[in-house]
């Protein structure tokens, strides 16, 4: 007789607990937040210089 009431208590306790998202969903959410934060960071000056040098090297190699 005690089991049904114990089961009901467990069901009520489970209903009060917040649902945990799937681990892959949690990882995806955190990665998305990290990438969005990185998008807002300024591009380092050294990286811009490197891209400019690469563009210049490509332009110098193109046949005219």
C-alpha cells in the first residue's frame, strides 16, 4: 500500500524539478554563446596585416 503513494511522491518531485536539456543541446548553446562573443571582439592588428600581405602576394603572382 505504501508503494503507490511513494510513487506519487516521486512523480510530484520529478514534476517540480526543472527539465535538464539534452547534453548536446547544452554544449551547442554554450558554443553558440562563445562564438557570438568572439564575433564581437575586434580583429587583432597582426591578423589584418597578415591578410594584407597575403593579398599583396596573391596580386603579385597573378598573370597580367
